[in-house]
């Protein structure tokens, strides 16, 4: 499953700041499909304020590029040139602060050399507490949401290591839901499969679960209620997944909350074990 957003006012947000393990050595992954090939639509943002930088480092994926903010909240990197498409696509970014190396992959291929370096400064990122948004960006600490995404978003994940080109290619080629949980599993910092609702069912107000930390992001269908529903995806097959030891306790606690909600029972049937 994936979540479908209308490009007008739909989004998923987690406005209670978390420390996501995004510092000076990381890999971040998103998988999405636009319903119309449109530039400057936000797939994911990890920061409280990307449009008007403040004091927190952060990262933002838009449909035509990736933006990083440094420790002081100023622009660090902004590379554009992602291919716009209405097909399913994966985008992976890696950051090596020790060598000031920022690498962007699309559909498993390193495209960094051909991207426009709108901003290409040297600097560092800090693992500070930051809010998360999927399907939009924000300014002024989340009170105004911008750049709403139009289409389906299937998965978002991050690792606190720099994946090799071969590891990124494997991530793209897997075509398996939950594969990020088993790919450099001990380094995975968060993984949102975004599959809490069935095909065609409204996701307004539903909480979407991170299978690593047990934290949540919440769906908001906006004022017009025309999108943000569960949507079947034709690309990914499902596989049972084995959770990392550190995630088992977090998800067990999250299950108590989930069982009290309208989507109770979604955690049943998970195969658990040691990674």
C-alpha cells in the first residue's frame, strides 16, 4: 500500500520533534509516484523550517531536487535535476560531512555529476531534534504548509551510515515492501511503510507508524477531503520482515496505542526475530 495525496492541502506530519539520526553520515530514501510530472513538490522534509531557515539543520526532498541545511540552518547543499516522471521512482541521498560529499541517486543510479549545484557550500549537519513532514514542506515552524505533493508516496527511511552505490542499487531493485528493515538493519533510524489503510479508504487523522522507533506521523486530508487515501501500489511485493532488536520494544509499546484506535489489529501477524 501507499498513501495518495491531492497536491492541494494533504500531508502527513509529526510536529513533536524527534532526533532522527541525521547528522554528518547518513542515507535517506523515498519512493513515490506523481500523478502529474510537476516540479517543486515536497516528498519529505525533516526540519521544523526549510522555507525560512532558522537554527536547525535539515533535509528536504522535492520532485526536482534535494536541499540540505547546515548546523546553523543556512543553505548547505541544493542540487536540482531529478527527472520528473509519472512512474514509480526512488530517490536516495547520502551525506558524508567529513569529506563534504553529497550524493544523489535516482532509480538506483548516481546522478550527482549531472545535477545543477544551485547551492554547494561546505559545512556540517547536527543530529538535532526535528519535525517530519511527508507530502509537504513548511515554513515558520510548521504553521504554514507548502509544496503539497500530488500522487502516491510508498516508503521513507533513513540510516546513520553512508550506503555504497551497490547498496543503493539493491535498495532500488528490491521491489519488496519492508526491504529497508532488512537492509543495513542495525543502522536503520526510521522506516515508515505508509500502509496503515486499505486501498480507497480515507486516511484522514490516521497515524502512520515508524517501525524502528514506534513514533507516528499523522495524516491530514485538509479542508477539501479529496485525497489522502490508501492506494494500492503495483510495484512493490510484500515480504515478512525481521525487526531489529532495538525496534521490538518500541513497536510493542506502539501496539498498545494502536490497539486502542480505529485501526486496531494492524500489528498482528508480524513475524519478529533477531536481525
